[in-house]
């Protein structure tokens, strides 16, 4: 398993936060660090953290890169997130927002970057979502980055029989990195700069969630995918 590279300075704080705040899905600390290695974030940038959950990824972005983060989530109370941001001493850089993905309260081209960890697949598979919503938020030459549960390849016919007892309807949003690349690239609004499976993605995922589903995947379909892009 890979070693953390970026977060050594604040690792004990992150670990405490992670232990005290239940996470859903794969370990967000692993995923945000790997995504940031593929992006160019600098102090003073404005960053949208879409589907931030309890805010670990937003805290990471503020502490590690000195960016201003708008921590957007539909399900987690912004008041509770704000308390966590105060505790982690980033309340001057991280602003909690509750908003649904199709009714975001931000101005066009407001952000230098928009990222999403383990959330984009819930709303972004719609052909219209990237061109009509997500793309407009970032200024020209700005950056996008997502990490999501996905597939090594698309199912040819249907979900394998062994996986069906553990398969839930929202899992049909799992797709391959190539599928995601084509979805964004064909809009002509951004250049996809990276789209691939995360090495050891299935093992990273299995450390924290969906154990029975992942064990039932005998054909090696399930993984984590990462994609970055630059707005034209």
C-alpha cells in the first residue's frame, strides 16, 4: 500500500478527525491526496469541494494548499461542518454550504478549481450535468478533478450473478475511466488531462466500505477511477 506524501505535517489531526467522524465509502484522505498529486493547486485559489461529506477533504485542501474552499454537501448539516472546521482551525478558509447539485448558488466562473471525492457519480452521469452545471462554475483554464467508485470495464450484458445480491440501484452510476473521459471530452468544454483506474483502487476501497460487494466481484470489475481536466 502506498505511503502518504502530502499530509505528514497534519497527519495526527487528520487521523483524529477521521476516527471521530464516520465516513461513508472509501477513505477520503487517500483519495484527496492522490487527486491533488495530479492537480496544480496554489494558495489563494478558490476551490469547490462538491459532496464534501463531513469535510475532511475540505480541511485537507485548506491546510495543505492554502486555498479557500467552499465545502458543498446536500446531506450533511453545514452547521455541524462549521463546528468541525472551527475545531480544525480552518474556519477562515473553509465555508460550509448546503446545496443540491442542480441548484448551486455560485456565480459562473467563480472557482479556480472544482473537485469531488466519492460523490460526482451520484449526479454527474447525466449527459447534461457537466455542460450545464459543473463546467460553468470554473473559470477558463481552471481545473476539475474527480475520484469515484468505478469499473475496470463496462458490463457487457448485466451485473455478474455473484454481485447481484449486494448490488444497489445507485451503483449503476459506476463506470470506467474511459466512459467518464468520453462523457466530458465530447462536450468540447474541457481537455481531459488524466483518466485512469487508481492503482490498488479495489484494495483502498475495501479497507473502509462495501466488503461483501467487493468480495463478490470475482471478475475484477470494481475499482476506483480518477479524472482531471482543464477548462477550455
